[in-house]
């Protein structure tokens, strides 16, 4: 006799956005409480630690503007990558290749910066680097889209494998010395990336002692452009229709394959642009250039439910969490920078649980059968 489950998952009726927001806030509070218990177990005052985390260590700092400048350098790539991945996810194309596309964009932009940084005006060099980053990331993502359209390959596995190919490609340039390898410093005895010329470094606008990174303005403008594109343009409407039902899109006369190719190229190109902005702001390429932004961008996009405004807010909060924990951990020897990843994971699972229980509930089998009938 086939065994029946004791409980059934039943969809809740009459859920409101306010109730969901309250559940999310409670989930974050519980996650922070769990983090506080872990801090207490290691002899750290959680109030002081969280205070330093939220304020980014700015109070009492001799150079607070530098803290904000470094914060912006982490926030901009995460915001752009999260926005870019949301485009693919809205179409139900699971682009897990943010890490690889970021690396390829950073490599192409670095090549342009090292070759052109001393021969072109700075604004033109930065623009060329951005275009090379767009092309590098876009073409790398387009490979997965083309195979998906042509032969129906699994984009999740394919983009995941492309991450490792890009990573080993970067490591090859990072560890292989030779006259042909212009990425490395020829005067260094060991392999070390060459610093960009001044003309290839990101343009900044002075606001007193603070240097406003131009990439922040570009990222915010991009956020507004994507919001308008998804809400007001034909292309955004096509993404939504293809994501809901490719068969319906074909019945309506839409060229689904072309839409998939176009959207994935745009998504991957924007990830590559984030890589270009990052290396230009840092002034040097590195073997750990991504800072796991490709993976964190997935978390941000899903926590925000692919909402453009929500992504901007969530990316800001996650960056505060990561950057703030790095600053706070310097005060306590028992805590390292990885504590941010631990808290981030706890928050993610707590929010996912809150999302589930605001939309569904567990009911005894008999009650569930009555509701269905």
C-alpha cells in the first residue's frame, strides 16, 4: 500500500506586500540574532561589532573619504552584475556564468588599458576599456545562448563550466612569464600583474577630499535604464513573455531564439562591463579579480525577486554587510572577513524560509484534501 505524506503544502490566500516585507524584516533580524550568538561565543561584543559594521568604521577614522571610495569600488560591480543576471533570470535562462563573464570582461578591458593607456586621452581609453569589457563578457555568454538555442544544451551546467575555463585562463596569464605576456610586470622576478598607466584608470570627480568614482554614476544610470527597458520597451515585454511561456511567445509571432540570443548577450555584456569598471577603478588586474561577485549577484537578484529597485537596495545592504564586516573584523582577532559570508548565508536561508511561509503553509493531509476538493 502506497504511503501518503502527513502534510501537504497549501498556497496561502490573501497575502499582502506589507505582510511579506514584515516577514523579510523578521527573517533578517533572526539571522542577525544568530550572528550575535556566534559573536558572543567567541567573546566579541555583538553591539559594538554590528555598530562598526553598519557605520563601515567611518566614525573615528582619519580618512573617512577613503573608506567610502573603497566601498563604492565593491558596490558598483555587485550592482551591475545583479542587474545583468536578473535580465537572464526573468527569461528563465539560468545564467550561472557571472564569474566567467566578469573575468573575460576584466581581461579584455585590461588588455585595452595596458596597450592604449599611454597613447590615448584618458576619457577615450576608459571608454574603449568599457567597450572591450562589454564585448568580452557578451561574446562569452553568447556561446552558451547559441548552444542552448541550437541544440538545447543545459545552460546551468554550461555556464558553470565556462566559469572554470575563464578562471584557469586568467591563472595562465597570472603565472606564465614571457615576453608575449604583456599583463605581467617585466621587472618583477616573480609573476606579478603590471599596474595600469594613469590614462587607463577610472575617471574620478573631486568633491572636496572625496573622489567620486565615475563608475558609480554609470551604474546608477544603468539601473534606471534597465528599469525603463523592462517596464516600457518592446524588448522588456518580450523577455517577460518568453520567460512565462516560449510557446505563447511563438504563437504571438515572436522570434524566441533571437530574443534569447539578444537578451543573454546583453546580460553577459553588462557583467563584462562590471569587470571593466572594476579593474579600471582598481588600476590593476588580479588573480582574484571577481571577489565572488558572480555568485553574490545571484543571491542579490533572487533576494530582490528580480525587481530592479529591490536589486539596488539589496546590493547596497549586502555590500554594507561585506565591507562592514571586513572593517569590524580588523578590531577583533577572533573574527575574520569570512564572517560576512557566514552571516550572508544565514540571512539568505532565513529570507527564503520567510518567503516560503508567507506564500504557502503546511496543512495536515486531510485538511489539504478538503481544500483542494
